[in-house]
C-alpha cells in the first residue's frame, strides 16, 4: 500500500492547505489550487498521467496519514471538512466506475 503524510501542523488557511497537498501528493505545476482540482488530481491515482506522484496498482489504496487531526479540525474547520468531503467524493468516483475506493485516511491525534 502506498502511503503519504499530510503535514497538518503547517496548514493555517486554504493557501497553505493547497501548498501542503501539492507537496505531499506531487500535484503538477498547473494544479488549480481549489477543491475541484484536488478531486480531479486524486481521481487519477491508477493512471500514468502525472496528476500525482503516485501510480497505484489494481485494488491498491493510498494511505493518507493525517497527524494532529483534532488540532487541524479546530484550527481550520472549513478546510478540514472540505478535505474529508472531497476524499469521500474521490472514493465515490472510483466506486461508481466499479473500482476500489482508493483513499484510506488515518486521522491521528
């Protein structure tokens, strides 16, 4: 299983969220820095198109470690809620095409 850590202690607003996501997931330079672009990039994890630094195998998931989740949620609740909602949207996209949900979140203290 591929894994990555999202450094939530560095996230204080939308801009820093997109900076940390671009760094953690390896989004391309043209990443749109909004949640629609985030969903699009994360929806191509099994493909060889360079939307992330990951290329997942059949039925492989990306384990996303989210340390300091309670503090992240308290500090930027709108960003945190959007992150969770969009991860669910990405997984639903995979399910809708008959694929395995690709994102597995570990929300840690």
